[in-house]
C-alpha cells in the first residue's frame, strides 16, 4: 500500500516536473532573443532596448524555478557524499530521512512565503520601472517551483523511509 502511494506521487511529481521544465526551456530562447536584440541595438545602433534587462531577469526566474523539480527528479543537483558514501546502506537511509525531516519544512516555508509575497506584491501593485510589468506573477512562479520541488523531494524522502524500514513499512 505504502509503495503504491509512493509510486503514484512519483508519477505525479515526474509529470509535473517535466511540464514545468518544458515551460522553462521554452522561455530560454525568449531570453536569448531579448539579450541579443539589446546587445545589437546597443553596440551597432547606439540604441538599447528599454527594459530588456528587466525582462531577462524576470524570465530567468521562470527558467530557474521551473527547472528545480525536474533537476531533483533526475538527481541532477550537486551532492557532496564524502561522508555518506562510507556509511552503510542503513545509515545512509537514516541520514536521508533526517535530512528530509529538516529540509522539507524549509521548502514548505519557502513555498508558503512565496505565495504570501505574491499576494502582497499583487496588493501593492509593484511593477517594473520601465516596462510596467507586474512583479506578482513571478513571485508565484517561485512558489510553484518550490511546491513542485517539495513534492519531488517528499517522494524521495518517502523512498528513504521505505528503504529504512523495508518494503513492508515500519511494522517490520
């Protein structure tokens, strides 16, 4: 039962991570076009594109935050396992469970405060100075990225618990 739940969550997390990553990947060419056009305008015509830097910064938020869950699902984040590689499999599982107990609440808080900041920014009407693009959607992008990352890391944490207690669960 526990394993089926984890498999279902992993499938949801995988699909969600792939979809968000696809959105982030599609935004990269927009950033490239924006920056290239700004550089050409600045150096060849002495006329930079107003707000190009603002747009690149905002779009970069989408790329980075939407890549987080997919990168975690393929275990693409950097790890330093100098200490844990010398531990037994059981101690590695215990370590993973403890790290999850500490790290997951931090991610949940980041997602919560991302939502909170999005709401506050929406209420304040904050926007970019030159293009007058509202900032609040990008605050929500951060929250969505952290929520999706927390789902992926929750799946990995549950797998660590499963490994620690065996396939039958904690009653072993």
